[in-house]
C-alpha cells in the first residue's frame, strides 16, 4: 500500500505540472468510456437481450410480393391466410414447396435441350416481302444475293435463311409417304437454305444435309426430324423414301402444292419448333430453291436470315442490314435482334 500511495502521489504531481496533457488524457478517457457504453447498449438491445415475449425466434415479418416488390400485408389478406392455414408452419411448407417447383421449372427451361444453339446467333427479319407477286425463283435469287454478300465476310462464321425461326410455326401441310397411303398426316414444313443446320447448330442424325447442288432444277430432296422418322418409319431408315406433298391418304387435297415427290436424304435432331413446353412436331425441311410454288407463296411474306459471328464483338447487325439493302434497296430496314430474345420471350409466356 505504501508503494501504491507513493506512485499515486507522483502521478498527481506530474499531472499538475502538465495541465494541457492532463486535460487531453481525461477527455480521451471520457470519450472512450462513453463510446464503448453506447455500443454495448445497442448490441445488448439488438443481439443479446431477448424480445419481451415468448418464443421470439418463431416471430416472422410477413409481406406480399404482389407486383414485383414487397408490400405491407393488409389485415384482410392476413385474415385469409390465417383462416386457410392450420399453422404458419403449414404456410411455410406451402411456400417452400411452391418455391421449389418454381425453381425446378426455371431450371428445366434454362437447361433442357432446345435442339439448336442460340449463343451469339443474330436474326434479321424482313418487315415486308421482297417483291409483290415474286416467284419461287425470284425469292431464292433475293436470298442468294443477301447470302453471297455476307458469306465472304471474315467476321461471319455462317449464315442461312429460312421461312421462320425455331419456336415459331412453319406451314402446316398434309403429306403421304409415296406408295404407303396409310403413312399420312399433317406436318410442319420449313424451307431453308443449305447453311441452316450448321448455323443453328442442329445435329445430323443420318444421311446428309442440304448442299448448293440442291437447286431448282435438281431432283427434289427433303430432310426430316427424328420425330418424323420415328412416327412413320418405326426404327427403319427413312433415307431414300419419297414424300408426296399436298396428299392425305394418297388423295390430292391441295393441288396448289403441285403434288411433287421429295426424296428424304437426311435426318436431323428434333428442335423445339413451336414452343418450349410442347414436344417437337413432325417436321420436313426442303431447300428454299426447291420449295413448291404454293408453299413459297405462304412463306414469302416472312423470310428471316440468321448469322453466327466468329466472335461476339462482330458488328453483325450492320452487316445484315447492309446486305439486305444491297440485295433490294427498296426494302425498309429489317428488324435485327439476338435469337436469345425469342427464347426469353417464350420462357415468359410459360410463367
């Protein structure tokens, strides 16, 4: 105790000799003590001290996401929930199951195989027909001019044209397998150019794809999808079989399709050709240059071009607009957009 008294006496004399230092030290200590007390008070009230009622851990804040953002829950809605749920545990289970189903749906929509690759795919859609009263050959010549202007560009990996996009309907047309009147039905018809399957990344299952030699004067050929092959050939190869256009059970019901025979030369994998939630339809692809006259009249008002760049930064939009303008300067500018927007829009319809 004697030593402690001597130390205190010495400290007091030192502080008395330096009053400025003494004031600073006292103020610093006061601020430190006050700040620590305030922080402890807040932590105790918020984190440590329990709420002043039983089972505070079971208390939740209810809100309603009714229009894209959280809103306060009305008394009427709370009463409805109260009356229709045996307990909030039951309500929580319902919400949990609903969230799981929603996540499962979103996962399936984003991960299932559409049958084609949308990555970096750019689409140009005409807003009016290339020419009023144009023949099949006129339409093909216009598309050929556009394709030729773009195909040689170093930034473009591939380009193609078609009457419609995947996830958009083609033309529903009757057909019969030649010599087999019982093998008949209504199928999707799509007129495409030779680079269509490579540009969209549609895999070949059997046979060959279209080539530049499948021209207007060459033997008429067709490619069918896997669903068509399974439906009409039940495991047998459809290669070499012929399709009668515009016939149902062997009878001509659409003479405007000229009753031509198309030989099946290839089979490709299925594509979600109508929507994301429906199974692929039986589909027949024909070369644009060989499309029947009546079919071309139906397709002529809605040609689309699809291009895939070698890299994501290529100015594909400008290239497509310039090519279409160069092929027919009288046409208005086309609508140009990424194929991903079409897929996103179809997802939105399912919600």
